C-alpha cells in the first residue's frame, strides 16, 4: 500500500517522472477559491442530509475555514506530490483533523464532478471579467465628440478606398461588433452556470444528496442533472474558448487597421506614444507594437480553441485524463484575451485620427464617384446601371489625364462630352466627401443622425449588459457570503440544520432546470 489518498490498491508508488507528467497543481492554483467554496457547500449538504455526523461536518467546516483564511492571506500553497487541488485540500483537512474526521469530507463525491464544478466556477468569473472589459472598451469607443461624426476617413472594401465614412462611424462599427462578443460571453456564462457537483464519479450515488442545495450555495443558476453528462461535458468550456477566440479575432481586425493606418503610406491615425516602441537602430521608428501583438496573440486564443476541440473529440463519456489538459492552454487564452481587451481600451483612448488626411484620400481615390451616379439617377432620371457607366467613364477619363474628382472643371467638361452635363458647382458639392457622409441617412448609414441613432442603441445595450453584470456579480457574492456565514456559525457551534435552513432561505433561487432554460 502507498501513502497516496488512493493508495490502498497499490504496492508501489508512481515515479517522479509520472508524477510530473500527470500533476495539475500548477494550473489548479486558480481553482483553490472554487474548490474550497465547493468543499464547504458539499460538507454543509452532507451534514444537512445526515450523510455524515454533525460533529464531523462541524469540524471539517472549521478546518476548511482555516484554509480559506490561509488562502485569503496568499499562504495556501499546493504540494505537487499531492497531484491536484482536490487531493491537496482533502489532505490538508485530514492533516488538520485526522482521518477519523477529515476522511468524511469526500463522501458521495468524486474529483470528476469536483473538477468540472471548479472549472465552471472559475469560468463564470472569467466571463464576467471579460464582459466588463468589453463594456469598458465599448464605452471608450462610444465616447467620441460630435466632431467625429464628420471627421472623414476613407471606408475600404478589398483594401481599396470605397466610400467616405467618419471616425464616429468606424468607432461605432467596432463597438457594435464587440457587443456581439459580450452576448457570446453571456451565452457561454449561461452554459458554464450549471452545477456538476453531486454527479460523483459518473453514475451518481446511493447517498441522499441535495444537489439543488449545493448548486444554490455555489451561486449556480441550474443543476446539470445527468451524472454522466455532468462529469463528461467540456463543451461549456470549449464554448468559452470559442468566445475568447472570436473576441480576440475581432480585436485583431481593429489592430490590423491601426497598424496599417498608422504607417506613413496611410497616415490616417497616430497611436499614442505610450503604446508604441522605438527601434534599436533606426532612430525615426515608432512601431505600433501593442496593435501588432493584439493581432499576433489572436493566434494563441485560436490555437487554444483547436487544442480543446481536438483534446475532447475522442474522449468517450465518463472522465478520462485527456480532459485534465483542458486547463493550461485555456488559462493562457484567458490571460491573453483579458489583457488584450484592457490594453486596447487604453490605446483606443489615445488614438488621434487625421481627418484632413482622410478627406484627401477620399478625394484622391474617387471615393465619391457613386455620388455622381446617384445624382444622375435622382436628378436626371437615369437607370442606375447607366448612371454607373457614365460615372465610371468620367473616372477613367480623369485617370487618363492624371487628374481626380477635385478637378470639377475637367469633370464638367467630360460629362458634357458624355451627353450628361452637370454644373461645376453641383459637382463640387456632390464630390465632397462630407456631403456623401452626411447624405447617407439610411438606418446604420454614415450620416451623423444615423450614427447617433446607432450610438444610442449601442449605449442602451451597454446599460443592459451592465445591469446583468452587476446582478450576476451580486448573485455570486451573495451566495459566497451566505455559504461562508453558515459555515462559520456552524463551525462555532450553531445547530447545523437550523442555521443552514435559515441561510438557504436567503440564497438566490435557481433559474430553472438546465434542460429547460432558453436555448
Ligand atoms: N486534476 C484532474 C483534472 O484536472 C482532476 C480530476 C481527476 N480525476 C481522475 N479520475 N483522475 O482534470
């Protein structure tokens, strides 16, 4: 027999090499808060259901609270030789109270339901942090002054100047995109927010558990009832990784624009000095490294998603050790995504757009040729296809002369030659990028009114997400506080059933059965 918690069946201990290959204590550091909270909830329930004697529950709660204090002080360290957080905490409780008492904690539970419950609890926090960081960035994007509604930028398709847009239009586009990331994160939160605790190893248990009670003590919205599914599922976690990967991809697209547009060839935007670095050899350089890393690090989050999908796809139902590899890359993806969201918000605050340059590029690149076609439709009654042809012919003729739409005299002459005369003053007006931006009044278009309307909608969405974030944080906070409060009172001698029932009455209710919540 070895002295492992599982040692009864073994004659020989694992080698150091095997331990190092299999341990998860390094990644489990992030799960300590969840594991302790979960242990406390489990023991409260075991005591309430008389699955373990009240005096043992009381003693174990006392030991767990001592560990909680140690953890709060940053002094709880996991011993690698104990493999993972679950064995560490169980061993600490046993070392504190002896096996006679501490050995009761793991009744009617397995590391298989434990680890998934821990990961769900940690992910809930991460999703809330990611929603919060996204909302901060969206608020930054939406806080532009009124002038930005007519601060001109070229809008691009095919990386070629297409039609004029405004800085406000560009910022609201990214805000709109990021709010979809927020919705995705909320969806991922909902799937993570189901308790696996009480599923035990894979099949449930013969002990009379109260899974709803532990779920509520842990602040979960639902119980994931099916024991085999609850211990096997990792889709909730892969969905989280997908949300991080998509969110990072969206940030990367913005970063790509900033990298390109801050170069001399575009000169459309200047990155704040604090978000760029210089060259060791070329004194003139100012490199937009934060934006470059934002772009590059989307590779980490995308890689994590692929790693997780690949890790899980061949695992038959029931826990297999493959699944413990769900954490290391995911942790990296989380850190990457959260740090990127935060730094991008800071960088966004300091971006300086050059709208004079934006206007020049629009003029130089025939960005308002569509306006002539539209004018010929609405004022001359031409079919659009015909008007498109006339305007295209004008562009072609101007290019051959080495000129642009700025040359209204030449444009008027060419149009007259094409049999569609338009006055020079009219051309000067319709070719002006500001005219185009102002006149696109369709919902979602570039006009200041349209952009303000969208900004209003996006701000309303930010407020709604903000309320959800507050309520959800509050829900978790309440459940945590009440769980610790019950544990403390009982550890100090209060009667278990009475104390727990009083606390349970104040716990947030479950949203409903997991299978019945909205798809
Ligand atoms: N440390 C493991 C993990 O991270 C916990 C579950 C282990 N369960 C088992 N039967 N080996 O997934």
